[in-house]
C-alpha cells in the first residue's frame, strides 16, 4: 500500500504540472515521461480528474511547506480502505469479463476447460514426451491481454526461453503438462492461475485473464540453473 501511495504522488507531480499544456523543454518532457510511467500503475484506482486534482493539490502544499488543508494522519486508514476497495472492484469487474471470455473460447473454439479454470486448445499436436512439474522446459510463447495487447513475447524477441515448470504461474505449470514436445497450444488463463487481484503492473491489471500461445520445444530435465521463466510480464511467479 505504501508503494502505491508513493507512485500516486509521483504521478501527480507530472499530472499537476503539465495539465493543460504539452511538455516543450527536455526537462518538462523528462518529468512528463516519469508521470506516464508511474501514472500507468494507477489505473486500478480509476481516479477521476477531480480526484487527481485533489491529490496534486495536497502534494503541492506539502512540497512547498504550506499549511495543509486536511490532517493526513487522520485519513491514513481511510486511504488504505479506499485503495483496497477500488482495486478489488476493478479486479472483480475484469475477472467477470475474463470468465465470459473463457466461456466464449470454450464454446466457439472447442477448447477444453479444466477443473481449475484453465482453458486450452491444441493448435498443433506434439509427438514427443510430456513434461512433469519438476522438469525444466524450453518454449516459445506469445502473451496477450483479452483486447489483443501484447505484454510479453519470446516470439517477438526471437529468443527461446527455458525455465523450471514449477516456478511459473499455475496456469503455465498445468497447461504445459497437457502438451507434448513439438506441440503448440493456446492457453486462456484466469487470474486465479496467473497474477490474481494484484496483477503485475503496469502491463497486467489485477484480475486480468491472460492469453498465451505456447510452443513446447523441449524438456531439459537436468538443468536446475536454467534461465528463469519469462520476465514478470509473462509467466514467472511473483
């Protein structure tokens, strides 16, 4: 929670200083860039313009040593409660859309849905062995959100990835065990098997359903020091 508050304040600096005008100097552009980076982490709060203005006003008063209009100590619990409630609400709304997306994937594309909630469809049947949870696997993958936004892709980087199957999100651990080497599958992973309500900001919102196309290239059983799974934006556990 403290981390979120710091991000909110940093984002407010850029929002408050640049609202209504485009950054022109290199210094202004630098601060604007800081604002966009940190501001993208606040989408889960669904802040209105007036709320951003209020946040900016409090930041400006404190930064300039001016008299504060509200005692912040008296609002600490309210701040935490509000942030928690807003993040949970947005995650709930996103999860509802994710459930609908998975249902359509199963009905329209003939995908299989497991007891855990994972949905998968075989694009290409492999002919090799099937990995176990304790194996290290080599894959190529392409990860997107429900709207098609790419958040991570070894395919785009043109670099295969190896990782222990028991050190990734549960959707991958389960999904890869439905495949054979040489095969390719599409996974639609609910948030419960991915990053949960916390998400992996700024690319993956809380409650997000993730879509992966994964090609299983090989099994490397004796490689305990293999590269960790795709960076946080993909399948690596938090």
